[in-house]
């Protein structure tokens, strides 16, 4: 169950680009999430112009403002900072922007608290995600357990096992192939008792930049 965001402009941006950052087929790092969630009144907030700028060209946004997402700008005061602050711990820089892509298993923006189910998912969008993961030059894919569960339930990712099979330093791996690695990681919105493991995972992801 989900609530689609009422913003016509946001939905148009997602329809044009159902991803953030560089186009997934051109990425080296691909992060797969659940949904892109925004406050219901985001259009009336001062940050909205930056949100539009980000979704229009995430690579240029990162290179211009030195942060990967508008929620990290000082002028933003809403929810969602935790996720992006945790992601920023990895240590990616603006010079890495053209190698990083973010996709969600819902192809449009949402609002409020959502608990996604198999019936919420679009077969066409999932097929596109599978193609981006398996048939592009993406080298490192990152999927949290909640996302992986929905992907398995969809029956469109036959290569995705029930549990990670191997370990690479502080990250578990779902799949290791020729020049392609699919990792399991803690969702970036976690905190508290997960803090130590998240820092260790960020350290390992940072090491992958040089490969």
C-alpha cells in the first residue's frame, strides 16, 4: 500500500527519468531503493526548485552543490536527512557523480508512510530494473533486505537468492559474476544498534571506488 505524491511536476520528472543520478546503464554503482518519498507540501517549500534541478540532472546538481541530494543543503529543514547523511558517509565526491545511480522499485514519488506489497509493483518497471542490473555495465549493485524481499516476491529476479551467499569484507553478497557484484546492505535510514555495522559497510563501499 502506498500514497502516490500529488505533485504533477514531481510525477512528470519521474516519468521522464525513473532514476536519480547518472542513467543506470552508464553507472558503476547502482543503489536500489523502495520509493522516493517527499513531503506533501514540497512544492510550496523553498527547496522545491533545487528538487526539480536534482531530478532534471542529478550529476550536474552534485557537481554544482557538492552534495548528492537537495535534502543535504542547509536550506532544507524537512524529513529525509538521515538517509542521505548515512549515504554520504561512504565518502563519494562530486567527481564520482557520473558513476552513481539510484533507482526505486516504485517508478513514481510517494508521500506519507508506505508499506509496499507485491501488488503495488509495476511489471514493466521491474523488468527495466532487472535489465539495468543484469544487462548493463553496472559493476556494483546494492540492495537492502526489504527491497530484496519484494524483488523476490515479484518473481522477476530469478537470479536473486533467498539469502546472501558470500561475504566481501563488511558486506554480504547475493551474487558474484564476471565484473558484476550484487551486495546486501543495511538500509540507509537505519540508526541506533545498526550504527556500527552501517559504518563498516560504508567503509567497504568506499574501498570499491578504486576498482
